């Protein structure tokens, strides 16, 4: 089996999983594609940001089919994340990639710890959404810095603030679509592309994300979705610890 086929097959599976939990695929695609592409900042991050935006968009379409997207909240949140994400992407041009990976590890460890604690849903919905907007700024800066799009950090934040998991996933999927593309802007001048690989991964990722969102919309209970996201974070944390120790 060719390396491109392995990359496409792996990315397709990751896109289904990311679509199920309302994310773009970058949170998993960054470590996965780093196994095949040597340059984190100039190859992996630009490619995963494109994939993140498109997979999040197609996941939104999947959730919208079941009426789970709160469009007003999603649009407002998208405006905030889109404005803040390029700041972190610009910072990544001047900071050592190894440090970026350590920041990524710290972020997932914190989220794993927080998500498995009891969730308090107190406060009015507008108050909770205002808190989500406040947190979206530093989350988007950090996500742009990591080259993963803000969804991986924003989704658990919405759940921890008391949003129902399926609706949090649906809001998150749309909210992270524009900032994935805005975070790409600082990379455009230095990005290194393989056009054939990029096209194949886009097609596979978009289809997988839509399928994943439909699976969650139709068959996955909200509490199970929260548990699935917690498992994803734990697995990604374990993988990053392994890669850092092995290096």
C-alpha cells in the first residue's frame, strides 16, 4: 500500500471521528500527518488548517440536517474565533516547533482533567454563552499557535459551561470553520504544498466529517458523546506523551 493511500485512509477515519464530536480534523491530523511530513510549521500546519476548516464545515452540514445548529450563537462565536486565531498563527512563525508541541500537550492534559470532573450547568444560557465568548479569544489564539483550529479546545469549553453536548458539537463545528481559514493566512507565504495529496485528503476528510456528524445526530446520546470526547482527549494525550518521550 502506498504512503498516500495510508495517509488518505487514516485521515478518513480521523475525519469520521472528528465529525462525530463536532470538530475539525486538525487536532488528530497534526500528529498523524507529522508521521509522514517532516516540517510541522510549513507542511503540516497549513495542510491541517485547510482540512480543519473543510471538515468542520461538512460536519456542520451533517448536524444541520437534524436541526441541531443554533445559528445565531454559532455565527457570533465564529466572528470572535476568526478574529483571534491569526494572532496565534503569526506567533507560530517565530517560535520553536518543539515548544509548540509541548503547549499542545499541556492543553490536552488540562482539558482531559477538566472534562472528567463533574460539570456544573448553573447560570442563564446567555450568561453561559457570554463566558464562552470570553474564553473563545485565548482559545483561538492558542489554537492558531498550535495550527489545529480552535474546535478541539472550544468544544469541551462549551460542554464545561453547561451546553448540551450535541448542540455544543453543532455550534462548535460551525464556529471553528472560518478561523481555520483565517489562521491559514500567515502560513500562505511559506507553506509547502503537494497538490495531489492535498486534493485527496480534502475529499476524504469532507466526506468522513459529514458521515460522522450524521452518525452522532441520529444515533449517539448526548452523554455518550461527552464520554467519547473525553476518551479522544485521553488517547491524544497518551500519544503525545509517547512521541515526546520517544524523541
